[in-house]
C-alpha cells in the first residue's frame, strides 16, 4: 500500500472510530437520561429502533449516491449530520428532540458506513483488500469498545458532557475530511454509475427486492441471517450469564471488553493473513462452523472461566466473519462498490432490528433458546456456504493509489 493510500486509509479509520465512539458514548448515560425525562423501557426501545430504521432506509441510497457522486462528500455530509444529531441530543429538553436526534444519527451512520467501506476498495488492490477491510473493521470495533468507557468518564463532568465532546470531535473530523480527504473514486467510474442510474431508477424497496435476484444474493442473505443470528446471542448475553451463572455487571463488562479488544487485534493483524492463506470462502465457512459449535459450548459451560473462554470463541468467530464477508462482497462488486456496501449495511441494519426482537421472545420462553437458534442458523449457513460457488468480477481491478 502506497503512502497516499495509507494516509487516506488513516483518515477513513479515524472517521469510523469517531462515529462508533459517538454511538457508544450514549450507552452509560442513557439510563440516567431516561430517568430525567421520566421515560419507560418502551421509550428506550423505540429510540434504539429509530436509529436502526433510518440506517436501514438510507444505506442503499447512500451506497448508490457514493457510486454516482463520489465518496468524499457523502462522508463529509454523514459526519456533519452525526455532529448535528449529537448536539440535538445534548440540548434536547423534550422526548421528541431525542427521537429527531436518533433518526438523524441513523441516517448519518448510513451516509458514513457505505462510502467508507467503498473508499477502502477504491484505494486497495484485490490482494490488499482484506488488509484494508480488516483495519477499517478494527477501527469500528475499537470505537465500540472505548465509547462507553469514555462516556462514563466524561459523565462525571456532567450528564450531557459526553454528547458535547462527541459533537466537537465529529466537527473536527468533518473539517479534516473536507481539507485532507481526497476523492477516491475516479471520474470515469462516477460517469458510468450516473449513466446506469439514469436508465434504471428504482425505489429503495425495489432495490432490496432486486438485490436477492442478482449475483450478490447469497452473500446478502448470509449478511442478514448472520447478523440476525448474532443478534440472538448479543441481545440477551447479559441476562443469560446473570441468571444462569450469577455474573455481575463488572463480570459482563470484563468479558465483553476483553473479547472486543481481541477482535480488534484479529481484524487489524490476523484476518488478512488468514484470507491470504486460505481464501475468503474457506475462512467464512470455518468461522461459521466455529461459531455454531461455540454457541453450544456456551450453553454447556458451568464455571466462570469456561463461560469466559466459550464467549471469547463466539466473539473470535464474529471478528473473523464480518471483515471476511465484506472482503468477498468488495471483490465481487467491481465498479459497484457503493451500491453493494450500501445494500450490505441495509441487511445488517435489518438483522440488528429483527434479531434482538426474536431473541427477547425466545428468552422469555426458555433462556437457552436464543443460543440454540443462533447455533442452528450458523450451521445452516455453513452448509450453504460450502455448496456455494463464489465468482469475483473480472472487471477492471482497482489500481493502488499512487504516492
């Protein structure tokens, strides 16, 4: 990777990190804020759903727009909108203002995520794609890990201080992107995408329907079902280990933090080596099987350290799966990077909405059912992936950005 490509990737990673930190900052202060507003648990659920809804709606749109008009200004608008959403939440005095903030934040996340992922494909060759994708995923994971911790620390200076700091950092990231982030998509590729869009104008929901008929259908289904299955695990993990093993909040925090930091290391250092040695399909298939077995092992665990170890196995599998699947999609996409990444993020959003909802229902029936469902889903995906033939586009390969 050239010096220019590394510099661009660093800016992309900073933007991803700031976004994920900002999303995580709200976690430790949300309960106190809801008490301040006299809100119910249903209100919290609707605030979470508001983010997921607009992210789902805007992800395909953002991907297509980034193919037509370039990555830079979508990223700039996304980060700027994120700053606005954080400021509204910080100064909000009525619940409706919080809903407006979350709707804007979900749309901003869509405008940021898809172009960021597509930009990585623009600046890397096929051989370096896994490394670039892994580093961006590591920035995402690291932001998600440290966000709640930073939020808890800043809350000592005022309940809304984390939101003001998040606003300020997002403004700085916006300015950095305006002045230092170059456009990564060539004019020729933009002209081609604009020509295609003039001939083929479709609604977002039509795009979703058509995405299941094209060459990416299997991977989009894999993204959705995988996210759906992992949502079953993640949504009720805290409740499960509390009821089944008597974990304290500190125990839960230690497990999740350690697992997430391990994931950052894997995505930054290991994932591209695995893909380089075995290829994306074998890595994804192996991670799916490993995840399926790990879910069952979590159910069989009897002691703290066994629960700790088996949970790490689950997070290990997911840390490998996400960047590996993104690499597969990116290599298949050719000159449709934005569209493909936008659709992928839409399916992730849908899985994140529906997965936890089903997990809560299954958990109320039997606390083991969410994990059994997740394991079954991963086994089915493993079987399907083994039998699926993946063909990468032989369209013009991305040329590495010159120094």
